[in-house]
C-alpha cells in the first residue's frame, strides 16, 4: 500500500468506528450494520464540489485533516483499484454514480474529478419523471446483486443531484462451519432477555486476540485470506460501546492491529448465524461528527459543484445495508446516497458469542472497513 493510501485509509477506519458509535448510541439495543467504506467514498465524491469551511468539515469528518483534494482523490482511486477483485471464494465490487437533474448546470471539473478518481458514471435525468426514481433504484439493484433494490422512495422537487456509492461483498469461509454442529443455544440480548438462537461451532486453529475491552476472533474468506470477519466480544465488565471506543481510539490502532493479526491459536468458537438489514438517514450523525455546515443552506459552500446562488447544500445522506453470516460464509451489500438540494496471544481459548458483540469485515491489504456493526439480537 502506497504512502498516499496510508494517508487516507487509517483515518477512514477511525471515521467508520466513530460513525458506528453515533448510530449505535442513537438506537440503543438495536442491531446496527453500516458500511464505512460506502459512506466515506460517497462523502469523498461530495468533497470535490465543496469549498472553504464546508470542504474542511467533510475532510475533518473523514479524518483527512489538511490533505488536499488531489491527494485525497488519488488515494481513493488507488484504494478502489486495489479493492476490485473476484478471487476464488471472494467477490468484492464497488460502484459509483452521479445522477443529475436535467436542466441544471454543473461544473465539468466536478464531474470529471469523480469520473476520473472514482470511476463514477454520470447520468443526466428528468427528475420530474415518475420513472426516474425507478431507474436510479434499478442501478442500485444491479450494483448490489439485487440485495438492495430500493434506496430512494421519491425525488424531492428541490433535489438537483444524487451521488451514490454501492458496495457488494460475498465471501466463502476459508474453512467452513459444519452445519451438523450448529445448535440452538441461549443468547442474551442487549435488553437482558435470553433466547435460543443457532450458534455455529468450530474447534480448530484460529486467529484469536484480546484487548482491555474485548476478546476477538478473526475468520478469513477465500483462498487469499485477504478479507476477514472480525468479531469483538466485550469483556464481562465492558459494553459494545466500550469496544467501539477502544477500536476508534488513537487512529484506530487496535482495529488495524486486529485486521493485520494472522497468528493462530487452537481453540473453540461459538458464533451465531445472523441476517441483518439496516437503513437510516445519517444527517444527524454526520453533523455531530463535524459536517454541520454542509447540511445548512445558510452555511454550505458547494461552489465547486455548480454556479451559486442559489445555495447548494446536502439535504439527505441515506444509507442502507444488508448483511448475512452462516456456515458457508458471509454476504453483504450497502448503498449510500448523498442528495443535494437547492435553497427555497498463544494459548488454548474458548470464545462464545452468546451476548451482544461488535463485528467488522475488513480488507487486510488496504485496511478498508467494508462493514461494521453491532449485533444486539441476532435474527
């Protein structure tokens, strides 16, 4: 991984954990699953249209500091190139698009920056036509293997553009779980109630580690083992919030260490099957993380996107994910839309995930966080 890429990816991991913390705090006890990669890429595209304090707010939220736009674009271009792969046992695809309202002028420099660095397709559409929302949702469906087929409900008359990122991942475990060993066992939910839920079982050499707030297991996908699911179980006196705080601290050093760790120990693992779907508008979380200017028509400066006035601002950031784990492997998809509006250690171990835990799917070659979530009540 190049120096340019390390400038971008480590802060993005921190951003992902901070965003997860915000979403989890806003919905206590609920299952949370986001794609930090998807949100970060969508916002990085939006940054190409921002100036001044609005640009500073976006780059600060993403953890990029004073990295200039050309360096940021180059780093994301390299990241997206490295992530594209279709290897034995692993499929990973990332797609970007700009859907622009017909009759509204946009700067070619903005469109070209996103074409060149993010591979974004650019479509100019009649936003007043009833079929346009279906066309956008159809593209999202195609880009997520039909796992997400409806992100947008309708197009607001004041919306002039959507920047959309889609991520699709499917991985087969390098070593699959034996279905015959899966049994219903008690799982204590975040609310304190116990329920019977299928727990998969494995006894083998596995990557295992621990920190002050958690123990974790790291399970690879495919022959290359580049992509891993890492599940973090809070210590008995800790919560999932404590785990997320530890993983996001100090430039996400504990998280990146866990991603890089390949040292195996012999042990036993009980891991629940789960199938989650999550959808939310991220406006509140992103404003709290430092992007408040971008969401206000009074303060937003997207003067690099189109001629102003009238003021252009981010009206809505929608995010939707689906994620499933079973004995064969894992499959997940995510879609993020940014809508712009106009003003008017080595020892035997046992680890049983029978209570709420934090889970991450990461690419060890780039440290990109594909998915991150909190499982409070596996479905």
